[in-house]
């Protein structure tokens, strides 16, 4: 059942490839604007790199969150998903997993490449990749709660950012912190552990919260 | 003397009909004092229903009288303001997901994905309900719904009526006892309406219950037919 819902969402995403590409291009462009605007001051670029890349990832994932449930709401498939005999949190988990694969994994993979523009050391690029790999599930999971709460509202796109971005702050601090620690030459492990802990907490709580929010939104 | 002979005969037939009535068709869906409030408007209150197997219930009423709300309450999407719904003697709130194995709800947003073909739509919606439908079976079912030759087109290329036929194809596979159909006849031609009628008749003959919100009379031949008129 979980495999069906993941397969369904992945296929849908594949048939609307433009949506994925727009998220990835947004990420690349936002990150690239900083080196272009600041100029070739490697010391400065290196110190802002973790924050800029992580913030760009947060903003890029905002773009795709709107679509997480809105399309399904419009054509009535969301109602049908709510009426399946599986627990709703499992359905939500499947959708969030698909969203992570479709919208976040491309960002994770492209991040080391855009990181090159900031003259980040090669080892740090790996840490950047790992920190995003651990941290982006948080974005999908917590974002799904916001997406469910703002479902069907006018101006939901802005509202979702206001709701969700503050909740991303811990992920941003630890994620960017890990990369920064690596640039400074200290161990990024503590940051990554905390980031992982935060990911696990959101994995446990957000599917339930999203399921409850969906029920409310569809009333 | 003849009077004495007749007396037990009458009693017996009444007894038989009473026994058959309670054994063959016990109440499956029971609605007690249901009330619905949308916004600050009370749509209906004190609604009582008891439906036995093989019952067809047509819900009618002017626009905004609460037909859709009633159906959404009955399938568990909407929480009623008051009252309770019992499925086989148990409250549907406590049954939770188990109740959904017994219910198929088709709303006026028909739940057909534009990006998927008719076959994919049918197979996925059933797979999510725990029923695996093979490609051949899906093709047969869609052919019966009058979609032969169009099974592999993306649903966005189908007409509104054809998309509704894809949604209705689920009824042929779903195996549920309670059908809740909300305005499913809109944008359907005469042939499709006749098809729905025969589907519902088969369903009723198999001991199912169908609750249909519609302005059109379906005139279902089998089963016992009831009518619920919601007023504004």
C-alpha cells in the first residue's frame, strides 16, 4: 500500500517534470546570485556559504510544498485517500516520502556543485551533502503539516511560509552549523547528530499532525 | 370452524414475514438524530434513518439543502454537529478505518487524476483500497463502462462524462457494502445513466445499500426503495 502511494506520487511528479525542474533551478539561481553579487572575496564567500546554501534549500522547498496536497484536493483524489482503509498517517508518510525523493533529493545532489562557487573545500562539500541528506527530510515532514493546514486557503503559499519557516530554524542552525564547523576544521559530528535527532522527532510527530490537519481541512 | 382454521394461517404468514424481515434484512446502517451545521446555518437536524441490506435511498432536495453534507457525514469525511451513525451496530467513529472497507464514496469531484490513464486511475484507486486489479480486469471493467479503446489515454484527454465513467468503474471492482454517490449523474448520457441503474440494481440484489443524492429519478427496480427529502 505504501509502495502504491509512493509509486503514484513519483509517477505523477515524473509526468509533471517541469515542476521539479523549477524547484531545482530556483535553488541554483538563488545560490548563484550571492557570489555574483559579492564578488571574488573568497574568505567572505566561504564563511557565508553554509548559511546561503541552506537558506536557499529552505526557500526552494517552500515552492514545492504548495503542491503536496493541493492538486489532490482539486480533483477529489484527496477525499478518496482519506477514505482508504489504511491509517491516514501512513498515507501521509508515503506522500511525504515521495515529496522528499522528488523535491529534496535533487537539491541535495546539486548542492555540492553549486557549493563550488563559494570556494568551499572539497571535504566540506561532502559534509554539505550529508547535512542536507539528513536535514531535508525535516523540511518535507514539517512542511507537510503546514501544507495540510493551509490547504484550500487563498494565499496559502505565503501563509505556509510564515507557518513553516520558523519551524525550520533548528534544522537550519544545525545543518549550516555542521558545514561551518567543517570549514573551521572542527568536527561536524555533533551538529549532524542533533540534526538527525530533530529529523527523527519530526518523523514521529509530523505524519500524525498532518493527518489531523488534513481531516480538519477537508471538513 | 372455518374462522378457526383461518386464524392461524394469517398469523403464520405474518410470523414468516416478520422472521424473514428481521433475518434476511436486518438494519445495517442506522442514523440517530443526525444534525449538520455548516458555517452558522443549520442544514438539518434530528435526522433518523435505518437502512437494511438491499435498500436504495434517494436523497433529494434543493441546492444547499445539505445533500452533499449528509453524504460526507455518512462516509466519515465530515463530523456531524450532533447525533451518531452506526454501521452494523457500531459507531463509525470507533470503527475508524475498518468502516472504510465497507464504504465507497464518489463525490462530485470525481477523484480521477488527469495525468494517469483510465487503467492507471482504476488500478491505483483500488490498490490504495487494498484491491489489486490486473490490467486485463481493468480493461474489461472499463469496456463495460463504455471506455473500450480509450483505456490508455491520459484522463485529461477524456471528456467530462468519460472521466466520470472512469470514476464509476470503481463501483464494479470495489466490493463494498455501502455506496454513497453524490450527483454522479451529472454530465452523463442516457446510456451511462442506464448503466448506473443496472450497477445499483446488481449491488442491491447482492445485499448492498446505495445512497444516491440526485435530482434525477433513477427508478431502481430491485430492492426496497426509500426517499429522503431535505428541505431548506
